């Protein structure tokens, strides 16, 4: 765990995010929320359809949210920084970008920590999200309220040839993000990892600067990447975790009743975003499968080879997660063989 960070705020700055407005005899608190999500996509729609109305309903209008979508206030990491400065109260980000503040959510980003979207949702909701969020509140300066999916799992796609096992990736230039875990994964699977900007990816695939990518299906569909990379492989592996959090100082300033209202609304948001996200993934898959050359689903024996290539990423991530908790997650999904392989390599 990283050491606790100290956050210095002025009352004037905090008042910008947690404002008081008087309407007659009733005091109303408004929490400013910054997100890169937008209406028309699961995160934005769940904020609009669940988080905001639920909080207003359970609080009787005493606690409200003022949303700012599409990164209009900040990007994912900078939203967290602005929350600590008191410029806003609530913010969303990927679990990976939450890593700028601490490692407590890093366990969600381990490759093959989850077998399916259903397993990820179930384990997160039953205990893992609450547990890791409590730890994060102690060390990161943020009270994580819920962890959820944004796009399901990343899947492989390339423009050159069918890929069924890792050896089939050898020599292909594969676009990666700045994530060390992703870089290690792609390298260990045999491809040539090439850091490449998301906004240029379609053109890069079209011109052959890169030939492969490892992106969640709905985002592939939105960016039309399936038009220029038509060989898909459904290997899963990297779950697209996201989180909703509040600056811890502002959270602690809420009354117990206000905290209860906020948690009820956050739960409603988590349930709604999961529902919308599953449909988003299914719709993206259906549309893509209708227009590409191949969508390959590996056998269990082939999946074991993909998992084997992920072990080095677990070794690189040692120190950012609790081995006993990771083992519990895997055991609850019956992944005994993967546990044995991780232990043999010294990753657990």
C-alpha cells in the first residue's frame, strides 16, 4: 500500500464543490461531478437515469448532483486532482487511472482475474468493490463508492491473419497504451508492442503502421476499428474496470444521513451502469460479427496458453495487490489451474 497523502484545502476552495443553497427554510447541498462519460453511453446515461434521480429522491431534494459530462471540467486523472483541491466533489475514472492516487484498485486490472463479465459483476458487487474502496479511503484521499465495468473485456483484433493461439501473433505490430501490464501482455504473447495514440488508431491500422489492437468491443465499434482489422479473437483477459469516487475530506464533511443517501444512489448507479454496459457490449459484438472475416472463440486448452502468457504481467504487478485476495477471487471462479501456475511462477 502507498503511504497516505496529505491534502490541504481552503474553505473557500471546498465551497466551490460542495455548495450550500437556501430555498425557503430548507438547505440544499449540491455535489459537483466531473466525468469523461457522456449521455448516450452507459456511464453518462447511468448518471442521468440512476445516480441523480435516486439521490434526489432518497434525500427529498436535500442532496443533489450537478453533472459535467464529456471531460468538460477535467480528464480522468485531473478530475481526481480537482476533487482534492475542492473544485469538484465526485468524479469517475478507469480503475487504471485511479492508480495515480494509490494501488488499492489495481487488483481489478490484473489479466484474467475474472473469467467473464458475469463473474466480474458478481464478485465486485458481493464484496470486492466495498473492500477495496474501504482500503482506498484510508490512503488515497478519495472515497471510492462503486466499481463497475465500462465495455466489458478487451478483445484482440488484427488486420493480417487469424489468431487462435499466442504463437499466431508473432511479428505483428500491435498497438498498446502506456499501461505496463498491456505492454507486457502483448510482448509475451509474441507480438511487437507499439505505443500508439487512440485518436490515430484507425488511420494507423489502415496504413499498416500498426496491425493489431487490444480494445474493448464497444469502443472498437464506436471507432469503426473492425473496418480495418477484421480478424477477432475473444480471449478476454483485461476487464475494463471503472470507479465513482468522492474526495475524502468532502465525504467526511457529510452527515451520516447524507452519506447513507449517497451510498444508496451510488448502488443504484452501479446496478444501472452494469445493465447498460452489458447491452452496449452485446450490441457492439452483434454489429461487428456481421461484418468481419473471423470472430474466433478459443478452446479451453487454447485459453490456458493465453493465461500462461499473462503470468509475467502478474509478476510485474507484485506489490500492488494482496495475493490472498487475488487467490480468493480466482478460487470463487474455479480457476485452480491458473492459481497453480501463478504460484509456481511466484506471482501468488
